[in-house]
């Protein structure tokens, strides 16, 4: 048995959101109330910006270890994960140890290939990488479906980061039936995103709190029902390279989730004034784009093309993803600059070819 392995994984951005755990299952299983859809993302021009949206993790099991240890590596320095993070790490590693019938302690080191204080930290890439290298170190040889189930035990959205491209997480109704599958790698689908990093701090209220309180919102049943329908529609649109429909559904679903957040008990407000500024800018750019297109169609001469077709989505924090076609990335960046978002707070992303994979490069 090799007992040591490393993996890398990309984060993902949800188009149809996970917000709320199914109440009829134990909460540690992280079974969502509705199916969700995401795009696994990687940074564009990572060598130029120094931001590579990837988590690299190494784990080793050995009889020489007298206890389990886990470290976060930042700028070549190691810091110990706190108790609540360790609990989530054990939620992934322990069931895999049981499956492999291995009773050894481990050492784990995880590194994000982007500045830690960039507001981009992702538990999805972290737990996807952890499940992947642990399974390999323990010689389990699990396929992506199985890895997705174990990644989910660390963080729900990590179930999706096992795959590249566009991904569908079937909510299922047990540990064995709740996992993500790839919709398509569809690199021919012309889509990219520009992230405006509004706040580099950690989330004020962690998602776990919201997954429990979502049920207190009267809008939650509507969000669940609509999300199920939207998953089917968005998959169709992704397969048909229909950017407009993908964008519209993505933005609607984000607003449904935030309506639930804001009307839960206690209410959760994740936006700040800059988030709203970007939202308004995106909707205005889109309005201008469609107006110009309409006038052109009617044969009315236009001085120049106005606006850009773009759509936003926001997770449990103030940072905002603006989806656009690849050729419009610079344009969106320019408009964000106009409203005061500096270039240093902008990260450009595209769909990633893979979610998680084993690599030979060990961190210790
Ligand atoms: C709003 O429980 O997966 O991003 O707190 O990072 O572990 P962590 O997140 P998780 O909830 C994700 C919530 C979301 C929507 C989504 O990704 O589907």
C-alpha cells in the first residue's frame, strides 16, 4: 500500500444553488433540498496574475504518527487547522479509512495556489482534493461518483468539484444516492466569468448556519421547486450553447437564494453596497446590449455597439461573478473599473477541464 498521495482540485461556481439541507436526513450527510448545477472554474492567465484557482493537498498515513494532524500551507509557512475545520477533514478521511479497513493516523497539508486573503478561498476545491488523494493513498481506487459522495461529507458543494466542465449534483435521498455527475466538458460552450472581489475577508456567517435556517423562509419551498425545474432547463441550454438562457436562469436562481437568505430567521444579508453597484451595472449593460440589438434589427443605424450581454451570480458573501462570452471579458472588466472596482480585485475565469486529479508532486 502506498499510503501517501497528492491531488489538486478546482473550485466551482453554482448556477443553481445549494442552500438548505434536507431535514429528513442526518445533517452530517449534507444532502441538499434541491438538485444543483455548477461550472468548475479555473483562472485565466494565472501566470500573469499570480492567482491560480486550485487547491493542492497531500495526505500520508503511517504507523509513525501518534495522532492526526492537518496544516494549511501559506507562503511556505504551515498553520494548524482549527477544531471546526479538523472536524470537517475527519468527516471525509474517517469514512474512507473505514472503507479501506486502515487504522492509522495521518498527516495532511493543503495549499491554495492563490493568495489566502483574496476572498476566493473555497472549501469545494479543498474537500474535493482531500477525498481524491485520501482514496488514492488508501488504494481504494474510487471512481468520480464515489469520490463525489465522500467530498460532500466535508462540504456539500465539494461534491461538484470532483468533475470538470458543467456539473449536476443529484440531491438523492441517502449517502449512496447523493452525488454529482458531469453534464459535459463542453469546451465549445462560449462562457467565461469575471469575478469582482468586493471583500477579501472570510464569510461573516458560514454557509452551515444558512443551510439550517433556510427552512424558516416562506420562499424556501418556491426556491426548491423552481431550482428543480431550472436544473433541467439550464442543462438543455448548456448543451445547446445557449448563453442567454444559461445567464438568465443563473441570475434568477441566485436571486431566489438571496430572497430565502434575507427572509430567513435570523435574516442573512450577504451583499454590500459594492455588490449592488455591480449588480446594477451588469443589468444596465445587458439592457443596453439588447436595446442596441433591437434597434439594429429594426434597421436603425447605431453609432457604435453599446452594452454587453452579461449576468451575475453571488454566493454566501459579497463577491460577485459576472458571466459573459469569452470575447467580452475585457469589456466587462472595463465597466467594473468604471464603477471603481480596481484591476487588482478582478479575477477572470473559464470552465476547467478537470475537477480533481492525482498528481505526483507532494507537499511534504
Ligand atoms: C451559496 O456548505 O458547500 O455557495 O461553507 O464553503 O462549505 P461551504 O459551502 P457549502 O455551501 C455552498 C453554498 C453556496 C451555493 C452553492 O455553492 O451551491
